[in-house]
C-alpha cells in the first residue's frame, strides 16, 4: 500500500514552469512590480492587451501605460494604500503601444511571503472598454426611452403584475398632479379615489386573466379637481422568459370631444327645427333609398315621407334609378348636384354626405326652386345672344378689356389690330397696341373712365398692329360690368381709308383749284406770250439781229417752257374736257415704247415691258400718254445708271392694272405722304406738277394710284375700274 501511494504521489509531481504557464493562460493581464515600482513580471495577456512584449516593459515603471492627466496623484494614492497593507481597485485610462486608448479595471495588492511580509505588488488588469461602452449605451437608451415617453402627449404608464406602477411619463404626472417619485411603486388605491380605483383594478385583473389588449371609456380625476372623460388603452407585456410581466396603459382625454358631441346633439336639434321651417325641399335618405326625414316644404309639395322610397316620390318609379345621385354621393362621400324638372317646376338638387347621431351614413338632399331664375337665365341668354350677334356683325371693332388686359374682341376688332382670330389678342395689354404719339391721350381717357365717366366720345388715335403696321382709328370708350368686374368696352373704327380719301380729296381739290385758276387766267397770259414769241421770231430773222441769236433762242425756250407749265396747270382742272374711246392700254404702251427706250438709253438704263392680256378701257389717249410718260420719267430719274425700269400690265379682280417699277432707293415716309400735292417736289429743277397731273388724269378716268416702296425700289400702280366690258 505504501509503495502504491508513493508511486501515485510521484506521478503527480509538480511540473516545471507550472505557475508561469498558468499565469500565461489566464485571460487577465498580470504584472508584478517591486518596491521600487519597476515591473519584474508580465504574463502573455498583458502583451496581447497593451501590445508591449515582456522584454519591452521589464524594468520599466507601469506609468508607461498611463494617459490619465492626474496619473501622478493616483500613483501616490495607490502607494499610500499599499503601504498600509491594503489593496486598491479602480478604473484607469491606458494607452497601448499603437497609441490607442482603453479603459482598464485595476486591482493592485501586495504579494506576501511565508513570513507574512510583503515582497512585491501584484497588478491584475481587465479591459473594461466594452463593458463601459455597453453601460453608456444602456444609459443613453434609457434616457431616449424616457424622452420618448415624455414626448407622448397622452398620459402613459407601466404597471407590474402585482398592480404597482413602475414608470410613467410627464403628461401623467401633470394630469394627476403628482411627481414621478410619488407615483412609481404605488397602486391605483394610492393615487385615485376608492370607487375609481376599484374600477381600474377590476379592468386590470380582467386584462391579466385574458392577456392582450383592452380599451374602455371611464372617468378619471385630474389635478384640476374635475372628473374627465377618458379612453383607457391597455396591453400586457412579457419578460425575457415569455411570462406576463405587467401592462402598459395610454390614457386619451376625450372630455372636450364629449362636450362637443353633446353640443353637436343640441345643435342638431336646432338644425332640424330650422330645416323644417326653410322654404326649400329638404330630405335625408339612407343607403336603402328610404327617406328618413322631410321638412314641411317637402310634405306640402310631395306628401308624407315616413318610410317612403325616394325614387317613388321623385320619379314615380318602383325600382331605383339607373343613375341615383343619392347613392353616388353615399358611395363617394362627395357633393353632387343636378337639375330636376317636376311638374313645370325646375329644382337645383344638391346631395351632401351626412351622418346621423348614431354614425349611420345618410345623404342630405337640398332642392332649390330655380324656376324663375331659369326663365330669367333663358331670357338673359337670348338677350346675350342677340347682343353677341350685334357685336359680331358690327362694322366697328369691339374690344373689351379689364385691368388693361384684352378679354374679348369681335372679328372686326381683331382685324383692326392685325390678328387673324380674336383669341390671338386675349391677355395682351391694350397699351401695347397704342402708338407712342397717342399714348398720353389714351392714358388720359382711361383715367376719365377710372374716375367714373360712363362714356368717353370718339377721338382719333394711332394704333400699332401685331405686325407693327401703323393705322389711324377713332376710339370711343364705354364703362361696363363683366361678371361683376369692372371693364371697359372700346369701339374702334378704322379710318385709314377715310384718311386716305380725305388726303386724296384735298389733293384733288388743290389740283382742281390750281387748274381752274390756270384756266381763268391762262388766256390772259398766253396772248401776250404769243405776241412776244412772234416778235422774237421776226427779230430773229433780221440780219442786223444775228449777233443776238443766242438771246432770242433762250427767250423763246423760256416762253415755251412757261407755256408748257400753263398747259400742266390746265391739266389739273377737274372739268377739263376729255375725249374717251375704247382702247387697249397695251397698244398705247407699244406706241410709246420707242420714246421711252430712247429716254432710258440716254441715261444708260434699260426698259423691261411685260404685257398681259387685259380688256379694253375707255381712255383719252393723250392724257394716258402723259400719265405713262410722267411715271416713266420719274422712275428713270429715281435710278442710277445701269438700272432697269419694269412696265407691266395685269388683270386683278376685274381691274386693269398698269404698273411702273423702278430700282431706286425707295421713298421716305414723310415724302410719301406729300406725293401728288401740287408744287411739292424733291427735284432741284422740278415744278411739283408731274405727279399732281398724274393723279388728276387718274381721277378723270375713275382710276386710283397706289404706291409700294422699299429699299430696293418703288412701284406705282394705276388701277382702272371702268373697262369696256363693264
């Protein structure tokens, strides 16, 4: 037996380095420090924790790990504790070899020898970073839950299964007038009157017996000393083991809603009393098309309503209508309307979603008798149609604007402003069409309307069309109302043609006056001139006067020139006798062509003559020759050498047109307005009678002269309307 025991103890002999291996296997860092404060031992866990190898720290002070700002003070505290034979425990912030920091749980205690004396200090270290982070996260989560609970506007509480409050939010504290410390750990009997506490306890026990959710209405005494109507919403919750741990409750104060419902009920009674007296068709219809209410007007016009079907009363049908507006409103929840004709009456029917006191959906039907209004609208529509036709057929332009924006224009008004259709003008500003020369006057007239003048009479203005063309118009303004809004109606007359006619009439009158004056005094001047010319010719033939031949020729030429001017004056007279006969203007042009070409060749210019088939005209060939020659010579004088003058004839809308087109620089506008006026000329040696004679000849032949000019040349068109065929 002894041998066996001996062998057994020998077998269990302590292996070498047992304790060193043991310390290296521990998960906690272990340091041994001598009394001088230097490290004499470190296990492997320290190397893993700090990153320093054992060789790197042996002989160094543990302070190599410290990052605490008061590490020296803490070192003194530790030394003091150890000197008294006491251990020290705490947390320190440490730095690893790679520079990262972490929190350590420290425990430092003396190492006691067999004789009871301390021989060194032992230090155990445990990385507490994750624990501290978890504790901090837990604190933050608890704080967040607290803030979330306090942010809930309704009172909220947690109660354990023993019936004691565990938590509550600020709203509950405020409502019952107690701080959290006086609520947590208390029961319903500690916080509420007994009769209310018994009710709450009964409900809570029911919920614990049948876990889930619970909702009920009841009274609750608030801090204001009043019983409030509340809805209690409760639900059980479980612990980590799945066992019922308690309940959570949310209280909704519905006192105001209850009061509102009571007030609403009172108002409903008043409403139905009022509906009964209104002179309107009023009814309430349910989803089965049964009438649940009808006012006095309904009963007087449609009879008793109790439990009758709406389509039976309104439509005389035994089955529902194909399109039932009441059911449509009931299904969509939206207002609908229609017109309903009944026995020579017209009603405007309105269908509104409506709920009765029990919350059942109904439809409120309002029927307004619009028979008179409909007749008036029909009469008004007929009147508006007649007015619209009058406006559309008006020869004047009609434009209506509100706040200076065009809202309406008839077709004549659109044409005057250069638009193809009236809608092209809508939304544009009236002042955008006013010529700068007329803006001030138009603004004054608009201010008169704004000041209250009902009408502003016609006055002449200039307008600018959409294509920037300028036209002369007369405008009158009338204040009116359009759909309840103040507006202004403009009556616009295009007087461009009238102005042109007035200008032509003035020119013709001036030419006629000059012609009549020339006719009345022509013979008084021509007789002496003839005598003088005769004596000059006699003297020119005498030998002793040969040295004065140049003077005689000059005087005779001047007398002939004066006689030609008098002849032109006579051509301006309206009553100048003309001898018209049927002729073709193409034939006259062919006869004049050699003379015209000779004049052009002398100026180094070309003539281009284009003939088109035209009917014969009643013409005085002498006057037409003079007309053609005057226009051609004006055209040649307007061009530079090398230019081409085009003469052509055409038939346009049964009118014969003679046109002379040059390649000059065009005619300026201020000059264009004065062309044809007697004695007006732009030539240094002109008489100002050439075009005046042309206008006079055209007038005697019932023709009109139109001028088209631009930077590339000018075209004079003579339009003859009296053809031999007509």
